[in-house]
């Protein structure tokens, strides 16, 4: 029943920026932790960032800390991932997901039960 749709991906040069969006269909969207994950060819899905339902707390993977910012807009039922100073190693398909929790910022994919279809991000050197 819950649908998540990512958008905003594309191809950029190293050092560039992109802003990803994740629109949710669920009315209770603001009650759940939302996370961003990425998956590169031949690699397992990895945690990128997460945010609590209220937007008051966030968590980031060490590899993106200081470069990426996660936020949410309850009025639009949308979560964002602002990505600055992009590097070639950031190339991957990015997914947003809804957690089973209302406030625990888990880094494990198994703790999230609804997923979007993904949006491709390609960074060239």
C-alpha cells in the first residue's frame, strides 16, 4: 500500500551536486524513520543516511558525512538527500526506504520494510 518514488538522479562531474527526492503516498509518513541507501554494481546495498519522523535527528555513513544532508518536508510527504562534492565512488543506484521504527536510525536494510524503485547517480572524474 505504501509507495515511495525517488527522483533527481543524473550524471555529474566530480565535485558537483545533486538533490534527490523521495515522495511518499502514505498519510502517516511523518511517523516513521526514513533512510537512504545505495547499491553499486556487484556490491551489497549500503546505508547512506537516515532521519527521524520529526526531522530532529539524523545519521550519516562516514563516507558521506559533511557532504550529504538528509531532510524532510511533512507538508509534502517528501524526504530529500542533498549531495555536495560528489565523488566517483558515490556512483550507484540510490533508494529511499521507510523504517519499522519511529525513532531508531538503523543502518541495516532489514530494518526497513518499504522501498522505492531507485534513481541512478553517476559521477565522472
